[in-house]
């Protein structure tokens, strides 16, 4: 019993539940072959849920904008099939990230996560920077993923084929949830 009490007293305080605050930025990057075409899709849609153990961030794929309407329509209807698979998500163990406690301090590294797109979950390695702010934490993260491993057809249109390996980048603020 003494050991249990001592362990509880010496354990670091748990972080409160977290939520996204402000205007996040979500971006996906793809390269077309022949290699002269870089494609970027952006969105400000991101929601994170925190169950105390796992931090899961969801992105509504219908909000992704590449700047070309026809490409967006093809991407959403033919390839991502957003009516059937409306979101992509990344989930990671909250304890796997060192959350700085002092304003201005940051932690950086990589963490194992699970990326789910098109209804298929695959492991991902997320490179991150977490910086303590006055109100919470500023998070920037990026990871690579292969759409073919998620059952997404590799886009090809008018002789330009997109490589199956893509990169996701996000930046957002997290604050304690009420």
C-alpha cells in the first residue's frame, strides 16, 4: 500500500484534455510525373479529440482545396471518395510526446502513430515540434504516407500521374479543454 501511495505522489501530473484552438493549417503535398508538377492541397479544418491516453486529429477531406476546381472535384469524388470516406485521421499516444511546461520551451522528435485514410489504417512516423505558449502548445508536424496502401487509386489525368507517396503537414494550437 505504501508503494502505491508513494508512486501516486511522485507521478507527474497528467495533462488535461486538449482541443484545437484558433485557425489550424492542414496541407497535403504530392508530386506529379513527369516531375514538373507539385500539387498542394490546403485546409483550415482540423479537430482533435483527447481521451487522456490517445490524441486523435481528424481532417474533413471535403475542405481540401488545391486551387483548381476540376482537380478538387476529381480528387474528392473519384480518388478520395469523400462521400464514403469523409475524413482522414492520425492517432498517437499522448504520453509519447514530451509536453513542455515552461512558456517558450519546445520539444521535437518523432513518434509512432496510426494514419487512417479511405477506411484503412497504416503506421506512420510523425516528426513534430511542440512549443509551449501562454495559452497552450503550438504544434507543427509532418509525415509521409502512401495512398496505395490505403486503397486509394493513384491519380492520373491527361498524361500526368501523381506519385503514390505523399506528405501531410499540420500546424495548430492546442489548449486545455474545459
